[in-house]
């Protein structure tokens, strides 16, 4: 007889189940047998054919790495789109259609937010006021020929200059971008670690602007640096004994 499962263990097992299954159970939990069958079928395919999704600037920076909860232009989340493939499609770009019943979205498309609000189109209406069907016509006016926003990303480039990129592990490695570890979780998109949650220009790894050289990180603080750095600057000539004397703690 199996030992009873504690409350904490049950929560961990449910979270693990949800990360692996995602939206594939249609809102009804699999039985243990169905869950094992699902893992036998899907996990090898997911580990081999993972697709990485990012919102890339013309300079090559992945300004946004898409994860399970990242919204699409159609207002549905990435995990609600088709993300698992038995065979990776040959055509490019790879389309990841929305699986929500009635949604006209045929390919995942990331659109940034302006704080907590969707960005505006040049027709002055919000992104979520536009159709998810190809062409992205505005539902609130007739003069809009399709969603086009001049919103400026933190990288300095306008939103319309960015592209939603769907690529394989091999394609990403060829560009020298990180791919992280092979994991069985659903709809991970471009997430490879905690740094993936930061905007591209702030990310100090190869998926963003690139890590600064050691010489830069070890360089002395100057008058041109941020006041925070200057406030906590420790002079190179200061020893622990000297600092203790200055604080009145010396002998």
C-alpha cells in the first residue's frame, strides 16, 4: 500500500502535472493512466522538437522571450496556441495557430504592452480593438488598413521594426543564442532561465545585449557612473582595517 500523500506533495505533483500537460487536458484532469500515456507520447517529441519564440529587434536583440503566459495579439496566451509538433514544419516562418475555439489567429504574434495597457495603432485604437484575422483590421474604425504601431521598445527601435521569431534549437544555436536545458514542460517558448524574464536590453547574457567584458565589470567607478554605484564605492586603496578606523571601530 502506498504511503499517504502530504498536502505539500500533492500541490507539487499538481504543479508538475500542469507544467507538463498545459492546456492539453481541456480543463479535465487526466486519470493516472491517461497522464502516463500522455507523457510517453508527448515528452520525447517535446524534448526533440522544442520551438523557441522571441520578439526580436532589427539589431538582433531578443527584446522579449515568450513564455507560457505571454499574450498574443489575439489576446490569448502562448500556451493556448499549438506549440508541439511531431515533425518540425519546413516552411518559414513557422505558424503557431491559436487553439481557442472561434479565434481567427493563425500564427502567434507578440505585441508589447505600454505599462498595463495594450499599445495603440496609428489609428489611435488599442491593439485588442483589432481583428486577430490576417490583416489585423481595426474593429473600431474603417480608416485603418491594419495594425501598425510606432510604440518605441526599450531597445530604442519602434514596435513595427520588430519580428516575432519562431525557431528551432539548431537555428538558435547557429546564431549563438542560449537554448538552456532540455525540459519536458509545455509551451516554454524562449524561456531558458530567470534572466529570460528581463527585457532584452537589460539581459546580461547572449540572448540580450550580451554580457559585458570582465574588464568593464572590474573597471573603477568614475564620476560618470550612476550615483548608486558611487555611493557604495570602496576605494581600491582601502583595506578592512582602514575602513574600520574610519567608522570609529578601530583600536
